[in-house]
């Protein structure tokens, strides 16, 4: 008995001795009250930590003991590319169909990327293995920082449950989308689900897209990133150790690790794997206006005319689902939207563009045979997703009952192209908005429910579901494996169709996204509310998509659902003028929120914000070129430029455009000031050139309702143009350069310039690339660019003469104010 008691005590102390933040959850199932019996049946430790600490703090009560059975690494063979080895499990764990023998392969591709093809000569990382239990340890050579250490908790690899945990070198963790959270994730027992889902953005919910990629800022100012290439439903559990657990219910564990060492390089290295984003057409960077519920083509047209009347810049007018007949794709309500073709013609005549929603992939299945080509023809060609009985699966979206195109089937791409082509001959649209492509289903699974099989009822279910049955059949696999890829595959089909129809760069905005999406589309942050809080959330949302390689991103300016106020909409238009994708969008039955709907004062402020955007488009376009070329970010977190300044790590109320322009919006009601952080160095007020010489500090600035604070970083040259009603006009205006001199009196900037719409302009060499240096301000290889005005901030003493190409030039000089 004594022995038994001793054993029990030993067991208990083995459990209690594990510090709380190193307890890895052995019972993550939601909606289960974990009892001691349930927990011990899994061979785990049960400690009711609420009793010990007196609070519900998220610490799991049921967690893995140190000797929980995991895998053991056997002998390892070197291969040409890296290493291979076998992992074996001696004792079975509790998930059904646990796989006993696994193959591990490790490949060293480049000096900064672990996983892939060529052996590196001088990698900046080292890899070690722990044999029993199996674990992977990756270190950064220079600092010795341990980036990954997976020995802390057991590895699982069952048929429908895979799990691996790692310790993290710091708590500065970013990425892991699509979720609504601060840019810097909380590691306080925070579980994030990855399962594309149609739901208004809400904290802790899984949202429209899936991006299993994170970036960590290490304590030394270096950064690394990790990508798990896996499309199944998944979960990432974060805990304060700091540590992270990946849990997925299918596929394989296929990790890429990017060593940076700075955050810009990490994101570039990630995009070398997933692909660089497409170059958008120039007009796509102009201002877009949309609402659900214009109600008629005339009403839509009137809005465009009002914008023109007040000379407010606008490049594209959009329509939401109300243009359709019964919400059916590829139809036009001929009663209310009869003048749509004429309106589009008028837009084109004014150098403007038209984009409409393709409401959703769901194709109405209830029309009489012979009356609705998309369904009839789709049925004939077998392009729809089938249920387990081999019949098209029927769910429900806006038009009522619908079938879902299977974009994993190449025949579907051809059918999609033909649909778009037929529609384009009636309404010659320029861009496409693809919505509801999680895919959304208003029913639970299908009109007939779902199967009882293992795909519809996996042993472990991460987060919330709301979609078609996961057992349904697509041409390459079950929906179970392809669900998170639906938006990506639809975007790919749509981009290729749009290229065939217009022979120009496609413009597509998608709600659901997956890694590689940037090659085909941009993204808007979904259906949110006209609230101050939602406006503030848009910045971390936008910055996260910068990390995901989808730089063309923005939120619905002034908010989608709910009612905006003039003050909120004014502030939001000022912020939204700096979203890479800038669109004001509203729902039906709310009062209008387009700029002409407001008072003259608000309207003027909105117009001025857009005019600044249009002035800066040459700079923005050049940033997109760098994104396309090598994966640079466009809307950029401050810490990307100041990785050694820890004060920048949690900033998500300010952001940069590229390296040189700092945006500090007002995000609160009723104030005429704003506090912003200025990293060490010189910053010039965009409007006046007055100087902020910061030692790395927060500054309170005036921010009356008609003003958004913008600052140019020292050493930057911004190429700008006089704004116009639309890009077709502004593109023709002379250039104005703004140079913000550094402490050492130099500055640098560049301009990428092409016709703004040709496919592959860069690859074909049909472009100009200009580099501006203060010592050599001017133009190179440019025949169609004229510099009109050159503004230089930070000159110091009044110059006596200014020469241009050796000739004396007239100039004016204003003394700087220093704040
Ligand atoms: C390593 O090589 C030996 C001899 O060629 C072979 O028997 C063994 O299966 C290999 N192990 C792995 C993990 O590939
Ligand atoms: C990895 O974590 C284990 C705990 O699981 C610890 O004993 C070991 O020292 C760590 N290795 C490194 C290199 O940090
Ligand atoms: C749209 O306006 C035109 C011209 O003003 C008018 O003839 C037409 O009836 C209007 N259409 C609708 C649907 O209101
Ligand atoms: C779905 O069923 C249709 C026949 O109804 C067939 O032509 C098609 O190939 C099936 N698709 C898949 C992915 O099973
Ligand atoms: C900015 O401040 C630094 C440190 O106080 C000082 O050395 C530098 O001369 C200042 N620069 C300007 C342009 O005022
Ligand atoms: C312009 O300045 C940059 C950075 O200071 C420098 O690398 C580059 O060589 C300069 N180019 C020319 C043409 O002077
Ligand atoms: C943070 C926030 O305001 N989230 C809201 C987004 O919108 C949905 C409904 O539209 C709300 O439920 C969320 O609370």
C-alpha cells in the first residue's frame, strides 16, 4: 500500500511539477467538460488549475505528462538534398488510426530557407534532432536563438488528427489568418481556427480565409517565419511559455522555415514559395465606390454623376447583388438595371471602370430546364460538386437552392469562362468581385443533410463549420481536403477568364483566400459594421494580409452593415485613402455613405483625402511593382523598417506605405488630436515640410476633422502627380518629386512606370524605371515623364543658387518650422 501511495504521489508530482505555461492541452475538444476519468483515459495529467490559482485563466486542466508516448527517430540517412529517417511509435496514443511508422524528410534549399531542393553551402541555421522522443530543433547560427524545439510535447500522426508543438523564442508573433485580432497575437491560451467560413468578422472566430503562416520577432531584432503547407481544417493553440501547437485533421506535416534575418526578407522568402502577387492595373489603385441596394442602374449612375459633379476622384463604380435577376449569377434585372450597359459605356467614355459581384459560386438549380444556361450546361458537363451518391450537391445561397462549381476540375474553368464571356457581351465589365466563396451555404451541409461517414464526422473538429458537406466529391479529392482552397481555385479560374476576355491585367477581389492567392486576386476584409472599433480593426487586418502576400487589401470604408455617422465616415475616408485597395461600400437599407451624401465640409475633406491618394499613386504603383517583383510589402508595419526598436512591435494604429510614408489616422470619436509613435530619426510633415526630430517617442499632434497626419521619413523621395478625376487624367499630369533629406543630406526614391494595364509589361520590358537621388535628381530612360515641381524638405540654410542640368533655375525657399 505504501508503495502504491508513493507511486501515486510520484505521478502527481510529475504532473504538478510542470509549470502552468508549459502545460500542453491534452483535451482541446470544445463543448466537453473534461473530467479526471476522461483525462486519465488518455494517459494525461489532470490538475484543476482553477483550484490552485483561483481563476479561469485558460491553463489546461488536462495536459501531457513528460513521458507521454511520442515517436522515436531511427537511423538517419543523408540524401543529396538533406536527410531522411523513419519515425516509429512504440505505444499507441488515443486517436483512432494512429500511424506507427512515418517518414521524415528534411531538405535544405537555400541559406535562408529550410525544406527544399539544393544543398546549402553556408546556411544561417542549424538543425538537430532529438531521437527519443523525436524532436526537431532549429537554431539561428549567429545568435544561437532556438527558433523551433518540438520536444516539449508529443507528436501525433493519426488518420484524422495530426499535432505538433514547439517552443517559441519570443512572444512577438504575427500572421496566422484570417482572424480579427491585434496585429501582435496574444499568447494567453489563445486558440485560432483555420477553416474558411462566411461570418461577419468577430474576435476569436475563424473567418473567410486560411493562412497557416507566422512570423516571429526574436529578441535580437532578427525575424523568422514558419509556413505549414496543409489545406485541412486546422487549429493553432498559443500559450504563454511561449509555445505554439499545430493541430490539423488531415494531410501531412509539411513545414517551411524562413530565416530572414529581417522581417522584410522573411516575407519575401515566404513568397518565393507561394508566389509573388500579381501587378494590379493602375486604375485598380484608384478609388472604388459600391453599395448593396442602389436598387437600379439609374440610381447607380446618378451616384457616379454626383461624384463627377463634385470633382471627387473615382476610378471604378461597382454593383452588389441587386443588379441580378433573382440573385442568379450571370443575369441582369432588366426592369431595374436595364440601363446597365449604357452606364458602363458612359463610365468607359469617362475613362472609368465597372466592377460587379459574381455573387457567389452557387448556381441556381431551380430554374425550369432550358431557361438557365449556367445550370443546364454545368449539369451537362459535370462541373458541379457531387454528394456521396454522385449527384450534384444542393445547398442554399442568395438565389435559393444552388449547386456548387468544382473549380478543381479544368472543365469547370472552361464553363466559367464561357459564362463570363456570354455575360461580358451584354455588360462589358472590367473587374470581378468574387464573394461567398468559402463556400458559403445557408444550410447545414446540403438540402439532404450530410453523410454519417468519417469525413462529415471526424474524431476531432476544430472550430466552427458552416459550409457544404465535407464528404462531397470534387474531381481531385473530397471537399474535406479542398474546402480551404475553394476561394483560391475560383480566383485562379476567374483571373484566367478575365485575361482571355480583356487581354489586360485582371482586377479581382475575393473574400476567401489561401496562400498563393495574391497571384490572382486582392481581398477585402469582409462584411463589417460602421463602427469606430471596426475601423480600428482594419489596420491589423490589412497588415496581416501584407504578410500573407496579398498586398491589394482594404476594408469597406465607412463600414458595411449598420449606420455610419458623418464624423466616422470622414475619418474612415481619410484612413481608407491609404488602404492599398480603397473602396467605400455599404449595405442595403442603410442611408447613403458615398462622399456626395454628406455636408459640403465633410465632402470636401473626403475629396482632399482622395486627392492626396491620387497624388501619391506613382509611389503606390512603384511599391506594387516591388511587391510583384520580389515580395516587398506595400502597407507595412513599422517594425519592418525598425526591427531593433521593440516599441514598434505592437503598433497597429499606424502604418507605413513602403519605407517612406507614415500614416497616423484618428481612430476615436470626438477628438481633434492624435498620438503617434515616431521611430528615431527625422520625419517631415507631408503638407508643410515641418520637421519632427524624434528620439523614438510618442508625439501628440493636432488632427482636426479635416486633417490626416502624414509624415515622410528622412532619406525618401516620393514621386507624385497632380491628382485628377481619375487615373486616366492624373497619369498624364507632370510629376512632382518630394525629397525629404536625411541627417546626411541625401535621399533616394524610385518610380516604376508602364502603361498601367498591359499583361506582363515588366517581363516584356515595356516600362521605365527611374531612380532619383538628391545628388542627381532627374530622370532616366523616361520619354513621357516631365518633372514639374521639385520640393526638397530639410535643406537647412537658404541656398544661393539652384541648378538643373547645369543651368541656373528659379526657386523659392521657405524656412522650416521645427516641432
Ligand atoms: C538508410 O539506408 C539503409 C541502407 O541503404 C536502408 O536500409 C534504410 O532503409 C535507409 N533508411 C532510411 C530512413 O531511408
Ligand atoms: C528543447 O526543449 C527541451 C524540453 O522539452 C529541453 O530539455 C531542451 O534543452 C531544449 N533544447 C534546446 C536546444 O533548447
Ligand atoms: C432611367 O432613366 C432613363 C432616362 O432618364 C429613363 O428613361 C428610364 O425609364 C429610367 N429607368 C429606370 C429603371 O428608372
Ligand atoms: C459528378 O457527377 C457527374 C454526373 O452527375 C459526373 O459527370 C461528374 O464527373 C461527377 N463529378 C465528380 C467530381 O465526381
Ligand atoms: C536631431 O537630433 C539629434 C540628436 O539630438 C541631433 O544630433 C541632430 O542634429 C538633430 N537634427 C536636426 C536636423 O535637427
Ligand atoms: C542613389 O543612391 C543610392 C542610395 O544612396 C545609391 O545606392 C545609388 O548608387 C545612387 N544612384 C545613383 C545613380 O547615384
Ligand atoms: C469587433 C466588432 O465590432 N465585431 C463585429 C463585426 O460585425 C458583427 C456583425 O456584423 C458583430 O457581431 C461583431 O461584434
